[in-house]
C-alpha cells in the first residue's frame, strides 16, 4: 500500500510536469487527463489506507490464526458492514468537511505516507472495540462510531490533498 501510493504520487508529479512543459494543446490535454487519472487512483489507495481493516490480517473479523484475548468479532461481514453499510447510513459529508485540514507541503513524502499508515493501523483495535460495543450498527448508528469514521475520512482527505499539493509544487 505505501508503495502504490508513492508510485502514483510520482506519476502524478510527472503528469503535472508534462502539463507545464506541454508544447501543444493536445499534449497539455493528454497530461491533464493523466494527472486526473493518477490523482484518482492515488485517491483510492489513500482512502483505503485510512480504513484500519485494510492494514491488517484482521481485515474481515479477527483472524482464526491469531490469538484473540479480547474476544474481538470473527464475523466475516464486519468489513462490508463498517465500510459500506455503516458509512452510508451514518456519515454525512457536512460533518466530515470541518475536520479536513488545508493541504500542506510534505517535506518527506514517503515518510509522511508511512506515518499516515501507522496512525491508521493504530486505530485497528479501537475499531474492534467500537464494533464490540455496537457503535458500527448501520441500523442504529451511535455517536462514537460515527465520529470515528468521520475522523478517518477527514484524515484521508487531508492526506490526499497534501499529496496532490506537494506533487503540484514539485
């Protein structure tokens, strides 16, 4: 995941460079289309990276191959329930927007990506604790679960904007 984000960051940076150096309108349009494509693909990976389940062997219920001393769910529907059902029923973009930070230039892009992933991974057990307490029920969303997801989405939007901004500047 970090390498996919970094690869698409490099491709986006190159597309921006080609746009700036285009000699013809056709070349500029081609570079623009490439930039939009790479920005979108990178957006997919950055968004996925904000979801703690995507960073673990416990991506869809606690793995049967690992100790489970806190008795986290082994329900193999948690991933879809959390990522689709809960988000669609509980999260409103108007609640996420105020938490999105302005983009900033990333001095160390790969280090920033690794830090971003480390923060996401650190949220894995809190996610499972919230699931255990019923916070991620799509039929009856609770505030702690909703705030948790809104925070993850805002963090993803902030990271993505910073990556796009840094690629543009570089």
